[in-house]
C-alpha cells in the first residue's frame, strides 16, 4: 500500500503489522523491567508526577500493548471472516490451531528453559521483590506432560499457565475469534457495524473490556473506507488515545473529581478505548502510516507473535540467572542486560518464526483452501 494513498477498502493494511511489532516490543520491556525493577509497575497508589503519567509510557506499558493486540485482532478477524454460516465452524477450528500450536511449542520451550535454570526465577524474585514472578513456576518444575497440556489446552480452558504467563491471552483471543467469526457468519452487510458498535457498549457495560476491544477493531474494519487522510485530526485522536490508554494505571485518586478522572487513565475501559483511538489515528495519518510501514517495523510485525511467545522464558530463566549472579546491578548493567535479552528474544523469535510460525500458517492455509472448496461444492 503506497504511504501517500488513503487506506484501501480491501487488501492487507501493512501499517497495522508495524504497530503489532511495536506493541510486542513494548510487552518485552514491560515484563523485563517489572521483573527486575518492579517499583513503579507494582505501585497501586502512585502519587506525584512521572513519565508513567504521560503518553511516553506507551514504550513500556504492556497492558496497553495487549489492548492494542485485541483491537488489531478484531480488525484482522473481520477481514478474514467466514463467507457464510457453513464456514464458521471451520474458521473457528482453524483459529484454535493457529493460536494453540504456537502456544504449545512455546510452552514446551518454556519448560526447557525453566528446567535448565530451575532456581533462577526464585533467586531473582528474592532480590527484586517483584510480584510478577508469582506467575512463573518455582521448583519443583512440573513435568513436560503438564507443559504440553497447559500450552495446548489448559490456557484455553483456564485462561492461565505458569510455564509462559503471556499465554493467558490465548483464551481471550479465542473467545474474541468466536465472537467475531460467529457474528459475521450470522450478520450481513450494513448490520455488522451496528452490531459491533452495540458490542462495544454491551461488553463495556458488563466489564468484558477485552471483547469490547475486539468489537472496536471490527468496527474500524467496517468503517475503514470512510476514514480518509486527516493528519491533524489523526494526530489529535492518537494523542487522546495515548493519554487515555498508555498512561500507566495505578495513580492514587484524590478527593476532587479531576484527580479521580486522572486516576482512571490507563485502567480497563479507558485502556481499550485508547487502543481503538490509536489504531484509528494511524489509519488516518499518512506520517504515522509511513512510520509503521518502515522496513524495521514491518520485520518486527512479522516477528510479533514469536517475540510475544518466547520472551518471558528468556527473562525468567537465563536473564534472571544473570541478574541474580551479578546483583546488585547498576543501572548501566541492567540496561545492558535488557539489550542482551532483547537481542536474544529477536534471535529466538527468528528461529520460532521459521520452525513454528510459518509452517503452521502454511499448513492451515492449505487446509482452509481445500475445506472451503469442499464446502462450496454442490
């Protein structure tokens, strides 16, 4: 898609791939610093003013990045929705394997790292005091059979695993897939945007904000051809999205209404609304589209799912072992450890892309093509 042209009504919107890659890197930063410098990440009654209260927190606010993932998934699911009701079970089943097979591989990988460095997480937690490690198995590490179960099935049933804690989003992704694919199989044409708008309101009202984010992404897909190029409006919408969603949650609320509203920034509801606004802003703003269409961000976009799946095992195992061995670490030493962990994540992500991600996508594409042909046959 040429950067100087408006967002097309069809075809792949590559700038959103770049946004996904950026969000994956944000999650890596969030988990690394939450593990080793937990103070501001764990503070639920923050006072004063810091960078955590500004849009710059988008660089390390993993919670906002996950909200962006859900909005992007809603967009992509709407674009690949079933052509009719007969296709819906096929598409939902393939979606499970698209999520489950990489999740299973990453759970096995996490088991291997935890088995190789069984004490690293507990030692790092004892030094940093981070509560984040409570979502990681401590010795004795459960057997491989449990890692296989949790990665391939358990995360979809229970919504959690302590082998590779980011896999909690697999349940949310699958439920969101059922929602969008099911809705699109039942509804046609003009009913879809109205249904997605109603879904945003309904799911938001009952506190299912992640499903509201999926509906928001699908609604953007439905309205994409009406957005046009509005650079000034897009910049304002993007800034509003970052203020609403990227500001880190946890600021203490004062007695006055203004401080209570500010304390809501970055929490559930505003977070997902901010993610929707950010995606809208990128689609409306040529400069932002060009930025996210740049080759480095496009490559990160291709690696986004592998990065998401492999980075926590590296943090809780080898990175934690280095942190424990060298503590107390200076800020410079910790920064170097972050660079090394990020580089290792990219390298392992590339291996995961070639060994797992691409084969899974290619196989599922073949199955989808053949199954659709059979369904279309008289």
